[in-house]
C-alpha cells in the first residue's frame, strides 16, 4: 500500500513569515495529493489539492508543488497569520482511498 | 447543511465492553470511511464502504466491525474494547469519484480503561 512521510512534525514561524511542509510518497500510481487542515477539536478540512498532471497550484496564500519524478509534494503558506495555527496533513491516493502523513503542527507566533 | 455527524463526542469504556460509534451524512455520498487518529501516526483507515451493502477493510481493521445498510449511515462497532483502541475516531465521506474531497465529521474521542 501507499506510504506517506511528512516533515517536519512541528513548525513554529513568526507571523508574516512563510511555512513549508514536505511530504514524500511511495506508490508511483498515486495521482491525487490533497492537503487538510485540522483545528483543535474538529475534523480535518480540505484546503487545497493537486493532481499528477499539474506541477503547481496556488490559492491566495497557500500553494502546493508536486514533483512526480522524485515522488514528493509540498505545501507553502506565505504571510502566515495566527489563524494558520493548526495541524496540517498531506495525503496521497490512486483511487478514492487516502493515505495520510503523520501531520505537522504549525504554530504562528505573534 | 449538517454534513457528516458523529455521535457521541466523548466516550469512556472499560476493557471488554462493546459499543457502536454512529456516523451519518446528508450529502448522498456513496463512499464512507472510518479513520483513527493517534499522536504521531496521522490518520489510519479502519474500514470503508463504496455503497450500501458493500464494506471492506482498511489498514487497521482488527477489533472493529462495520455495516452499511443505508447510504446515509455507517456505524463502527467495537466488539470487545481494549486499551489499544483509545483514540480519536473520524468518519468521512465523499462522492467516491477519484479526487473528490473527503468530508470529515468532528470526531469521537474514545478512552478505554
């Protein structure tokens, strides 16, 4: 099955700085790579996703990049704000079942 | 629009007890799934269903049963609770098409003593 590794496990950034989270996957058949944000006491919520035929996708302050050759993908958050503090999960899939990374706890310092 | 509803929010069980975690969705989604979340291990798939009457095992199915008698409901049963099943459980649903977003409930925090 698919194995997704996510780094770092924790990330502390100054408000206004950028945050980058990296993930690698093992199954070359995977073609869908979503990112989820989980706030305290809630379920994960999709924030952005990318498919294997696209190398980069941007939505306001967040962007994802995908390198299929190297089997890794990254989440970039620019101009971080306090409300960006949360746990972020990457995931990979070649069908409807998702395999998740272990998560990154992001703390934005005021 | 309720989305995915999980009950209860919290539960404490003694070892050996059984219980059912409820999950209901009102989005007419064909695909439903159960994950458990443990510190440092992300979300691991327990069981999933691609439609009423169809279920299959995920990554960590031992100790859990599921059934899917309707499109809306997908209960998770713990047959004989063990401390290793202490976790936060999430139900999620999607339309089932590849790349369709997975919608999560707010979770059930289960403690087994």
